[in-house]
C-alpha cells in the first residue's frame, strides 16, 4: 500500500523538493500537492473528494503543512481543523499533521505545538531521513 503524503505549500520549488526527496527515500508513496490551505481543507473535509484525490484511511494521511502561505496561513489551517473537524488533542484518525516550515523560530514552534494534534515540526528542506522518520513514527498499516 502506498503511503499517502500531502504537502500543503505555496512554493512550487518546495513541493518539487518534497516529491524528489520522497522518491529518493525509496518509500512507496503517493504525494498529493496543494498550493493553498483552503484548497487542502476543501478536499480533506469532504470524504468523497478525500478518497478520490488522496486515498482512504486508515492508515493515516501524512500532512506536511507550511506556515507562511498567502491566502491562508498554516496556523489558520490548524484553527480550521480544530473548529471544523472537532480536533483538539487528537486529529481525526485519517490524518497526521506535521508542520513544515523554513522558520526555525521558537515562537512558531510553540504556536504549532499549541495545537495538540500537531505531531512534529520539520524545518525545510526536507531530507530523506525526515521522510523515513515520519513514515516510521506516524504511518501505521
């Protein structure tokens, strides 16, 4: 079964790097890209679209969520997940949220982890070790 990895990032080059690094990691995966948080939310909250475009769960979808995006920040996406999906400490069991940002600021990390369902904070660029670690830690078959 392919590991479903979703990258939500407005930067095309960052999405390209994620695809390349995931492929190089040797993980059998399906990478789905969204360039805006609102587009991601439209799909993830619609069970039919989620199944068609990303896949069905379990196992969980691994979501790499950027912080700094123009239409909707990653923090606004987290707030929407909390409000619309009823997530607080636990995200719905079909997704694991990992923040994916170029920011290594303690304030950003603190805010990200204030959402109890954020499982990790990965500073760009993504590495093969990051991919293998996130799949090993958060993907369950």
